C-alpha cells in the first residue's frame, strides 16, 4: 500500500451471498471497515432489505464514508430520528498525504 492511495468501492456489497441473508449486511460493513475502505457509493443491492436496514448497518458498523450525490432522501419530518440522510454524503474530500482529493458519489438509479 502507498501513502498516496484511496480505496473506493462502487457499491453492491450486499448482494446474494448467504452471509448477507443471515446477517443483513453487518458482516460486509464490519469487514470493509476493518479492511480499511475509505469510501463507497451506495449500490442498488444495498437496498435489498430496505432503506431502514441499510441505515442501521451503516450507522452501527461502517467506519468508511458512504456517498450518493444523486439521491434525495425524502424522510418523514422528525428531527429526532436519524436516517440515511444523516449517514450518506454527496461527496467527500480526502487529504492523501498532502494532496486534496474530492470524490463525488454517483449512485445508480
């Protein structure tokens, strides 16, 4: 690994494996966090068990940034409840050994 590198993922880590069916994405979020992923775009399969499950997995287990610049989260108007809009950002700026790198997350429709 280089000091000037980023590990980015294009999404769909929640797809099809028996481990996802059993743990609902916890294993994937924890594993990618421990492995050192810097950021990931949300893929369509992250929604396989719904937006609430996705939020819970991100909020409980992710230490990397989740990105989606082309999503609008139309949440119920309850400021006391955290949802996807609180854990997903449109972009991230990284300081990669002195070099500023902007990453925009463009998720699929």
